[in-house]
C-alpha cells in the first residue's frame, strides 16, 4: 500500500474517492443532485442558523453513508470473486445504512421546509435580498459540487491538480461575479478581477491546467453565480452583462 506523500496528495486521494463514487454510483449522483436542489431551495427561505446546521449535517451524512457503502462494496468484490450469501448480507446492510440516512434526510427536510412553503413568493424575495452573503455561500457550495461532477464526467487530471474544468478558476470567478453584483463598484471589481486572473495565470503557468480548462472553469463559476442571483433576487445584472 502506497502512503500519501504530503497533504496535497492526501486531499487529491480523498477527492478522487468522491469522484470515483460520483462516476460509478448512480445513487451518489442522485444524492448530489438532491443536495444541489436543497441548497437552492434553502435560498428561498429565511432559515435559522440551527436549521442550516442541521441541513448541512444531513446532506453530509447521506453522502458520507453512500461513500462508506461504495467502499464496502469494493472491498467485498475484491475478497469474494463469486456470489456468496454472507457477502450479499454485508452489501445489503451497508445499503441499509444509506437508506436510513436518506429517510432521515427526508424527515428533516419535511420538518424544516413544510411550514415555510406557504408564505408568498414576494415576501421570500424581500427576505433574500437582505441576506446576499447567504446567496454567495450557497453559490460557492453548488459550484464545488458541480465541479466535482464535471471532473468525474471528464475523468482527467486529479481533483486539486489539473483536469476539466479548473475548480480554482470556477471559484475565483464565481466570487468575482458576486463581488460585482453586490457592489457594482468598478474599483473593487477591478481589484477582484486582477486577483481572479492571477489565480487563472498561476494554474496555467504551473502547467496544472490548460487555457481551455481555466476558461471553462471561469465560465461555470460566473454562470452559476449569475443564475442564482437572477433566480432569487432583484439585483440589476445588466451592468455586468454589458
């Protein structure tokens, strides 16, 4: 067994495990899609910190259970070459653990969102306009999840070093987009743009990403943040699009 050489290798290997699960497990892809939808839905409601904490922990536990289930299935397949009743029991129990966490997530989602669905949409929009940081935070999380899914799809590079698209570029330009929407100050935007371009330049200069990979990453980051703000707020996005 080869040990991780350094912290970067450890992170790469860990994220590789997540990407493998996303690429090979249909249920993991469903969980990721559900997580994105729930995060978007949370933007429409004035959730308390405790509710957000429970929501994030619930999403994490479902994904954690699916990762453990995938790992157990792989180990069983290595040890047992043919059908064995006890191997089936191991896989069934691991799948049962995922089912328990998924059922728990449904119950928690019901308890958090059921009594919040009734308020009028205009009231929800007004509340969201007063909490832009919430939008930015959710936007960054959704960007990270989508980048992982795209890396799993294209199967190139490693999670933190290379591959299509560039996650660093996506995060940098998603934050840049949020900075412009929230401030619409050309000086602040220019400084943020310089920092974002430095991130992109460093990835290309170090030959971690190609120019196309950083361009696609930047496009994904901008698009996600624009769509979120357009979806849940009344911010004027036209100056950014000109």
